[in-house]
């Protein structure tokens, strides 16, 4: 029975990632149809679309009174992106160049906001006040970036869809169907995660940290694997950095819906430390030469490996 639920959990994660990928493509085509500029598409449309798994899991886990599952997912997802996926992209491409994607002051602000979940959970609980200032910090950064959109527009350019093969009504229907699929899959994913956590007698937080954090980032995994060798550095970085940033207001949304005391403070604190290490190490390495080399990618990969091994040992003991 446990094996069945674990396989179901993995299958649902893959399906959720695939649904998010379809939603992203349709949202991009719809935005292009209305001649939306690339900055808005990159930071708002594509960013939100690829983060729908995290958002739907947060809402569903809060409604099912299991917010720790989403907390683990969000903390783990940021660690996955900044260590595993950024490291993997640098390894596969030889180097991952930032190409002035963010100016130094904006990049520093980005790193600070990405680390804010650590501050929010420091006292062992998430309150609605935490939710408000987490969402506020995200909106502050987005407002700043929008003011400087002329600087970043060229770095966020995305390939234009082929309108001859794309009809607006069809794309809207595809988007709606994808979103419905994401909602349904997220519901069953949360249920299956809770069953696995109960069977293993571990906190749902650990399932979120180790399994959901990978499953909900499958669109980013696919992007890294397919685009790294094409040297699409800005596309990769824009997607990865945007997803980490969106985890901050998603955590805020979780706190607004279902404020809670953290049930597994030790695992949460250790994950918070790994998040700080990932943010700091990624920031320092990127800031030093505006790129990640293959050797630095391996270092980030090792950070995630240590993190994953620790979580696995926690589950098995």
C-alpha cells in the first residue's frame, strides 16, 4: 500500500508539472495575442503560470488543515532551484552567465526578499501579519522592477508564438482546462502526501521538503535539461529566479488562509539554514563574476545532495 501511494505521489507530481507546462504555454500565447510586452509576460504571466503548482498546493493544504505540507514544499522548492537546478544548469552548459540580468542593487534586493521566509518562520509560527508583509515585500520588488522595465525588457524577450497555429479561443480553453487539471491534481497530490506522511509516521513537512519540492518544479527541471545546452541563460535564469521570488508571496498566501504554529521546528530550522546557505552561496558566486562556472555548479549541486541526504535520513530513522 505504501509503495502504491508513493508511486501515485510521484505520478501526480509529474502530471501536475505537465499541466503547469501547458498552462504556461497557453498563457504566453494569450499574452502575445494582446501584444503584451515581454517584461510583463516574463515576470507576471510566465512566472505566475509556472508557479501554479506551488500556489494550488498551498491553497489546498491550507483548506485541508495541513499547512506544514505547503511550507515544506515552498522552502524545499527554493532550495531545489537555487542549488540543484542552478547548479545543474551551470554543469550542463559549462557556465551560467547572468549577462546583467539584474543590476547589482536589484539583485541584492532580490536575494534579501528570497530569504524572507526564514525571518517569517523564525519564531516558530506563521501569522496573518507575516502573510501581509511577505506579500508586501514581493509587490515592492515587482513595482521596482516595473519602473525599470526599459532596462530589463531585452533580457526577458521570449520567442513569439506562431499565431497561424494558435487561435485565441482555443488557447483560452487550453488554459482553463490546464488550470482545472492543476486544481484537481493538487487536491489529490495533497491527499496522497498526507497518506504517505501518516504511513511513514513523519511530518507532512518532510514530504513537502523532499518530494513535492521536486514534483512542483518539474517545469523548471524540464527547462534546465532542454535549454542549458542551447545557452539560453537569460531564459533559464528568468524562470528560476522568478519562481523563487514567487514562493515568498505564496507563503504569505498560506499564512493568510491558515495561520499556524510549526509542528516540526527542527526540520524547519534546518531547512531554513539550507535556504540561507543556498541564497548566500548563489548570490556570492553570481555576484563575483556575473556567472556560475561548472565547478561552482558542482558546489551548488553538492549543497542540495547534503540537504536531500539529511531529509532522507530523517524519514528512514
